[in-house]
C-alpha cells in the first residue's frame, strides 16, 4: 500500500483510495467500504473512511464506547521504533461509528490496552457525517502522539509501517466482518498485527 504525501488535509481525497473487501468469518457481504490515507511531513497522518450504508446502526455517542457493537469502521496501525525490540510490538486502534464516537487505544495485544488521554482524543479531531446513501468519518493522527508512544520515528518518504482497515458490526441482526488486508485466522479478531499489510510513504508526490 502506497501512502501519498499531501500538503494538507484538503488534499486527502486526491489520493488513491484503499478498499475493505476481504470478507471474514462467514460474512457474505458488506456495504461498499473504502478510505483515504495521506501523510503530511512533520505533522502526521490524515484518514477518511467511507461506507455506502443507509441508516447505519449508531447507538453509542461517547468516546471509548464499544462502537464495534454498532456499525463501525476501524483503522489499526503499527510503527517500528528506531530501537526495535519491545516497543515495536505496540499497535494503535481507532474505531468509529456514524455518531463519530471514537474508541482508541494502544498496546501490544488485545487485552491490557492503554486508552488515550482526553487531550490526545481531542487531538485526533474525529468527526463523522451521515448522508442519505453513505456515512464517513475523518481523523488526524499527529506525529507528536505517535512519537510519545514509539520514540523518534523519523517518518518521511520511503518510510514503512503496517496497518489494516476494517468494517464491523457485532450486532446479531447485521453481524459482519471485513478487512483491507486478509486475515488467515479462524478466530474472529482484528487484533492480529501479524496480518497487517505493509504501507510505504511515497517517494515522490
């Protein structure tokens, strides 16, 4: 996956979209789901995900609510520290429903994850919009917050990291699971960084 360098958030939808099309764990179909990821040097990442879903289930309204029980889209990221070792096992999860409720944390496994502070959650500037035929969310992932977790990353052209993007609902009436990069596991879980795909920040604009 190539992550294009952009000048600002306004250019985000000019980049090549990625698609969430890998159906998982018995899922037969999902609404069309895709997104845009761009990198602003020395600032961080901007992400927008879109789902062509009418009247999405959206009961949760607060940060850190279990939005995966609604209709949600998710983005997970993992970066390599300069030092390597234990810190490189840490990955971040961002999970959002159509109300813009954000569940976000980091850690090296599905359990015992560390939630972001109120100030950090505000810095992600997460917001959602619902239209007649689709809904979307947007957020910003500041480089400053990434480096508070990983230490210096020196992200720039040619830098590599790993990620995956998901569509989910655990609500029984509409239960479904899908990913951008395939997950080869019989156990339903998105918390499997071994199945994240490789992303490379573009060498040229």
